């Protein structure tokens, strides 16, 4: 029985594995017979370790009915003459053997974990920040790692790690919500992220922050950094007029918190705390 299945899989141009966590053998081993240059999709509502597949796979973490609808959309996009241009972000971690962060968006997202493991690919089903998926990975040892995230439409990134030393989101112009807290980030460039409306970068080591290009920004929390009163005043001066009734900015626990001129922000329609 298994030999005909092996032949079919080995000749396939696209392989879709539906409703299995790759734990039932011998059927689970069929994925290894697929040619290396074809796309392989894995549809299952449960969390699956992409390393179990032994190759690059595109994970659609949904039930079969919705997952097949998403797969249809992906295949249609693959046939389109005008595919979306992938957008990229990267982060560097030090002295850690594990990492976790949350992502929201739509379309395909691929993660290069910065080691020898296969790239992890997931289908994102919603750009709503309340509908994030958790991405995590373990390493055999502690070392510097650069993780690269590539996606068609990643709108939300949330990361929280004391081992996070740098974050580059300049290549992802679709980003609307960025949360990077309790880390060791010393520089954060959001000048290319013109769709950004929520920026929470509290608990880092920032000595400067420029939001002059973020014209739809509605919420900013830069508490617990190294921002002087002069730097905070410059930041207040570059805040855009709130898109809604009022914007909200938080900047406590900075060297300049008590001596800065918060009236600059308040006079621009921002609520200060």
C-alpha cells in the first residue's frame, strides 16, 4: 500500500498534508519523498514543530476547511503575475538557547532561525494584533543568533527578551504595531514604518527616538529608557497630530522624565502619562 503513495508523492508538483501532526507512521514519512524544489503545505490546527518535517514546509495552523481555503488563496497568488514583494525584519539575540515572539498579519511568513535547521514557514490568517501566533525555537547552545523574518504582510511584531540586543524593522513597511520591551535595544529606526500606529519600546537602552515619519501614530510608550529631557522635548515636537480624538504617550523612568516640557506633547493633542 505504501509504495504507490511514495510514487505519487515523489512525482508531485505541490504536496499538501492535511490533518496530521507528523506522528503517525508510515504515512508521516511520505513527506520525505517529495522533491526538494516543490512547495509543501502542512494544514493542522495543532502546533507543529517544523523540524519534525525534516525540510522546509509552509504551516497553515487551521482546521482543514479553513486551511484549504487559505491554501487555495496561496496557490492563486503563486500563479499571479504580480506577487507581493516580501518584506523583511531581523533581530539579534545574545547568550540564549531559546527565543519566542508573536506575529500577526496575512499571507506567508518565513523565519530563518540563524542556525542549520530548516526555515519555518507559516500562513498568517489575520492582521489583527489580538490574533497573533507565537513563534518559538530552541538552540543546542548559547550564542549570538540573528533571526530573519520575511513576510508578505506582517502587521504586528511583539517581542520581550532581555537577550534581544538589536531589532531592524526598516524593511517591513506594512508594520502597524511594534512591541519590543524589556530588552537591550540601543537604537530603533522606525522611519520607514509609515503605517505604524502603535509603538511600545519600554524597558530598553534607547538614548534617542525619532517618530517624525510616523504620521498615523496613536500610542507611544518609551518608558524605562535613557532619554534625556532634551531628547524627550525633541520627541514631543515631532509627534504627529493624533489620528483619533487624542494620542497617548508614556515616558516615565527616563533620565529626563521630571525635567522635560510635557506641555509640548499636550499642546499637540497628546495625553501624557
